[in-house]
C-alpha cells in the first residue's frame, strides 16, 4: 500500500512540476524589472530611462494580463488545461527573444508587454492541480506552484547579479522552449475529458493517477447545457447526478449570476484588494528602490537576492502547515507582515530624516525578510489558489480568467502609481498605509475568507448555495463516493 501511494504521489509531483514550470518563467518576468532597471541607470547603459519610463518597464507585463487571462481561461475550458498552458509559451518565447536582442526603449516596451499575455494565466495551472490532486494533499501541490514562482525570482536575481540583462533574457527564452515541450508528457485532467465525452481516456488517466473507481460511471449521461460554457457543469463526476440536471438546464446568464459564482467572486476580489494594498508586489518590482528609500545599508541587488531567499524559505516552511485552515494561515500571515513592516515604519519615523547613516541601518533588512517570509504563508499565494477551488466546474475556467484579470489589473495599478505616491506623500506615509492594510488582511482572513481546506470541490461549491438548495441536492443525489477532489 505504501509503495502504491508513493508512486501515485510521485506522479502527481511530476505532473504538478511540469505544469508549474511556467510559473518559474513568470517569476523571471516579475524579477526582471529589478534586474534591468538598475543596469539601465548605469552611465554606460545601452538605453537611458527616466523615472516614468522605468515605472512603465516595471508595470507593462501587467497591462495585457486581462487579455491573456480571459483568452487562456476560455481556451482551458475549450481545449483542455494542458494545451492552453502550452500556448502560453508562444508569447513568452517571442517576448524573451525580443528582449535578448533589444536595442532601444521601444524593443523593451514591446517585449515586456508581450510577457503580459502569459503572466496572468496561472489559473490554468491551479485548475489542473485542483482537478488532479486528492483533497487531503491539494494544498501541498498548490504550494509547489508558489515554489516555482519563487525559484524563478531567485534565478533572475542571481543571473542579474552576474550577467547583462540581455543575457538573462536569452536564458529565459531557452527555458521557455523547454517548458513548451514538457507538457506533452503529462495527461489531461479526467474531469475535462469526461466533459468532452471521452470517458475511455478519462478512465485511463484515472488509472494512471491511481484514483479509486466509484459508481458514478454507471449513472446516466446528462443532457447538454444550452451554452458552451455551461457544458462544464458535468465536469465534476460527483455532480453528474440527478441533482445536477437542474444545473444543466440553466441558461448562461443564470449560470454566472448564481450565488455559487458571485459569492466566491466577491470574496476572491476582496482578497486581491488586500493583497495589493499590503505592498508585497511593490516590494517585489521595486526592491532596489525601496531598499534605497528606506535607507537599508545593503546593496540593492544583494538585497533582492536576500528577499528571494526569504520567499523560498517561507514557501518551504509553509509546506509544513499545508493542512492548516486557510483562515488561520491568512490571519497569521497578515499579522506577521504587519509586525514586520511596523518595525520598518517605526525606524523611518525615528531616523528617516537623519543626515548621516542612521544607526542599525545594516539590520533593517531583517524586518523586510520577515515581511516576505510571512507573506508566503497566505497573503501572496492564497488569492490566486482559491480561485481554482471555489467556483463550479461550469464556469471555473472562465471565472478564473476574470478574477485573474482583476488581480493583475490591481497589481498594475499598484506598481504604476507607487512612484507617484512616494513623491507625493513620502516613503513613510506609503508604507504606513501598507502596514495598516496588512492588519486589515488578517481580519479579512479570520472572519470573512471562505474556508476550503480539507473540503472536496463539490463541498466548497455547495457551501455557497442557499441552505434550501443544499437540502434539495442532498435529498435528490444518491450516496456515492467521490473519486477525485
């Protein structure tokens, strides 16, 4: 039994890693601004930029995120999660190749914009992981996704400290080609295959993953829904019962305006707002500038490497708590970030106006590392991962695209306005606001965030239904043992 479980988990680890490798590249996209901007400020830089142009270079990848999220979210429902993910590598290869040969500011702008088409497509990976991982180990495999982002950031920081930014871009272009080929060696999700009527293939994939058989295969086939998106209502085999006929007979509008869609959408959107207000992505994109403005006595690129190391450490440690309730993790994550940033803000108020290097400036990097470490417990990964868990199969791909679009547009706004906010209100006021936002995030996690840990996908969706609807579903649906999450 132990050998069988080990083999099955190794297969899941392989498929999750192959699909999550795209986020290694996206981590490089996020970290590239911290690589290229300091080099463009050098006297012998190939391209000269001012502050406004630098903010566009940092934020351009987020500008086209809504287009990529919506397009690839739809493609994941139409052609499957695996093929949709492979298609995201096309704009990535083009963009990194263009950056590696950039000769002017226009080339950099275009290259950074094209990366945005793939930057907002992580929902495809989250959905794949959620549809293939057992309920009890789903949080662990979802955190592998976050680990790959951190590895990509760390790699970009190390490469940026050693090589010219065009060489770094060339390295990522080669890795994109590898990432495009790798998904050919992983199967599609059995849920998606069954939605397309490919039951024989679904059974083979389930056997390969080691899923236990159940009696769902003996249930009658449901009539197709009236629109293409609603066809995904039959995707979850535990929902493919008599009680799901009601879902299948709904129109498109009713499908998207039901409480099982708008309630989790509002919760996810509020979580994204808390995430951006906390300032984590500002620190990620402007790490060198933030360290300088906060008078941290550590070289900017060295500090960026330290921050990436703290991010990896936080991801690894959070694996230990992968079975803990998400509400508790979010509350701890927000409070830890609040306490860490309070130390930085307090230091700025005490010594920010000192003409000479203030005392203990070399130790100020420590609360920043603590801030990043605690962010990895929940505030950074959970807003993205819960989108892949909370929505019904009928709209999961599309709503992931919509919510990811909103999340990345909020990130674009935060990255673009940060320099203006600092110049207008000062560094102390801006990060004081971020500290307050971290505390609000902990309250949101403790009292508002829907809990998904330890629940199957169907149980999560049922939690958003009115109590009367849940009672009718329990009465009409025969008892079956769900075979996959």
